[in-house]
C-alpha cells in the first residue's frame, strides 16, 4: 500500500480513497498500483462484502497526470510491450483498467468531484455510481488527440446507447452529475455533504441483506450474458439457478424472510 490510495474497512464495506487531492487525484503509477492492490485486497478478504471508491478533496479522479502524459508524448508513445516508456515498473503490472469489473463483489463509485478521462474510465468500470450534485464529467480524450481508451468504447455505450456515447466521446464536452443521471451514466445524485452517507448506507444494506454469492453471480451474468444469444443466456441462467437453490444461502434467505429476521449469509471465500 502507498499514500496515493487509502484503504479502510467499515462494517464489512471496504472504502478505497484516491489520495492525491492537490492534483485532483490525477492517475499516476503510485495511484495505479495502490488502487488495484486495494481492489485485490478487498476481494480476498471474506469480511468485506461491498467496496466503495471515492476521492480525497475536490475531485474523484481528473484523469491521467499531465506529467505522465507529457512523458509518453516525449517518448514517442508506447513501447513494444504496450506500456508507456515513461512509466515506472510498478505501472507495468498486468492490471487492466477494467479490473473492478472482475472483482466478485459490488464496486460502488462515490464520485465527489471532477471525473475525467482515465478517471471516467474507472468510474464506468465500477458497478454502480453515486455522484455529488454539480460534479463535472468529461471523456476528455478527443481534446487530447486520443481515442476512447481502456475499454470505454465497450462500457459507455452499454450504459447510454451508441448515439449518446458518440456525443460524449466525440465532443469530449463537460457535463454535470445531473445530466449524467439523466443519461444513465450515474445511478443517483446526492447533495455533496450527503454523498458518502448515502453511498455507505446503500453499501451497508447490500452487505447486510444480500447474499455475497448471489451478488457475485449476478455481476458475472450482467457482464457476460449480453454477449450471448438469448437462448444461451437463458440456458446459463437456468444452470446458475439450479446451482443457487442447492447452496446454504437459499435456505437461509427463505428462513430469514419467514422468521422476519436479518439473514446470516455465508461470506464469499476464494
């Protein structure tokens, strides 16, 4: 772990905080390593059931650090291994920027401020997004001579449709949290001083009342079934349903409902 990313666990919810407030949490090699290490740490901890990602200070993540971008440009682009020549060895670790989508636990972004470029990529890789009223969003890439980077061309159209995705990507215009909610980029807009309270309350409800295994399977379904035919997706759903009714969580879910008590679901292990 390093100072660029903070990590704590509150009542079965891991809170990961981008911690470069003086740079609006711009993406750097240290932040890269700290974030993905934190995601893996939360995924491996059976006590953690939900993950919340936020930023320190006024920004969530304002994109790639300009010093890093200038270094890439001065070096003439990327090396043969697809890693920028200007990056440190820590940055070469094989973590994809869509890594949060592979974590078998809900990852919730609490977007407290500027969310741009690579920061926007990481917000889209989270499963659910809460945003502070007035928070600014922008794809940004087109205005830097770049393209839809790091999987954005897959994640963004799935949320907002092709036409809106092309608008946001091509124009790289700034839009606010309120429009982001209307477009489907974020799930909920909160007053800035209520953002973490509302996000953590939502996360706590998931951690307390929803089966971790159910959430892991549903996350996998949502990210894989749209690439299947309807018949294949239906067959896979039936297979997964048959597996779920044989697990202890199914009996516990029914029993807790009948007995009108909170469920005691099994933690996710492995």
